[in-house]
C-alpha cells in the first residue's frame, strides 16, 4: 500500500477510482486498511475543495415548504 496525501484534482480523481475498486474490501485486510485511509484522505480533500455551506434558516424553511407542497 503506497498512500500519500491528495493535493490535486487529478490525484483526487485517481483516489476515487481506486476507492471504487476496493469498495467492498474486507475489514482488517490490506485493502480494507487502504479503503479506510484513502477514504479519509478523499473526505478531507472534499471538505477543503467542495465545502457545503450551511443554508440560511429562512431559505431552508422555504425550500422544505416547496418540497412538501409538491408531494401533496
């Protein structure tokens, strides 16, 4: 296992491709350990480069109301 930090979009995409391959790895296996570490690195990269903003409470309420009205 040769894991390093994810610093670029290309490295991020490569990490996601590898994660797809080892997604069903068994716990306590070499690939299971790789999945855990690589997943954490990808998660950290996403938090830094694709942050999800907390919605404005009034906008969130408005959105939820619109969703509810579409269901009825």
